[in-house]
């Protein structure tokens, strides 16, 4: 078996990389992704340059693994953050900026709007009649703070 690996190093690295990538699918959280990718790249390099010794292949594999991990971590660190990332699991904060119509008149600054399949309690600074279009400007617990939208002709 060692003789077969020595005569066909590209297939060894390709199978090794494939196994690492399959193992990544089991949920390792990205730890084996870059190692498997490095093994596949070493397979391609040993296929193009078949005379490489196993020592050089091992060093190349280690260097490619480290370089790919470092490059990935630096890309993650410096990539621009999307606004949706900050409110990903906060559904009520994703409502800010939406427009809705009041389904009830406001009393003492409180009323209700219908959003999707539910109605939400709202609070505003002025008394508004039902069917007024409002914009959600903030969230306080389960109460949405809104302001009336004035349409100008």
C-alpha cells in the first residue's frame, strides 16, 4: 500500500482532501474545510509536478493549510459587517423603518398596527385616527414607537 501511495501521490492527496471535506460536512465548524482544501491543492500540484518527494509534499500541505486559515481569519476580521448581522435574532428590531397603517385610533398615545399575521401595540407622540400610515422608528420591549408619515402632494 505504501508503494501505491508513493507511485500515485496525487490520488493520495485527492482522497485525503476528499475525506477531510466529507468529515467537514459532519459539522466540525470549518476546522477541516481549509485542511481539506489544502490537500486538494497539493493533489493538483503533485499531478502537475509528479517528481516531488513526500517531504516536500508534506511541507507544502502544512504551509497551504496555515496560509488558507490565516487568509480566511483575516478576511472574516476585516470584512464589512452588514446591518442585518446586528439584529439577526431580534425580530422586533428588524421592524424599524417599516411602514404600516393603524388599525385603531390612538388613545393616550397608544394604538395598534397590523404587521404580517399579527397586531402590535404602538406608541406615538400625538393622537392619530385609524388607517393613518405610520413609520416604526424604535422598539421598546413589545411596543413599537411610531411617527405619522405626512404625504405631501
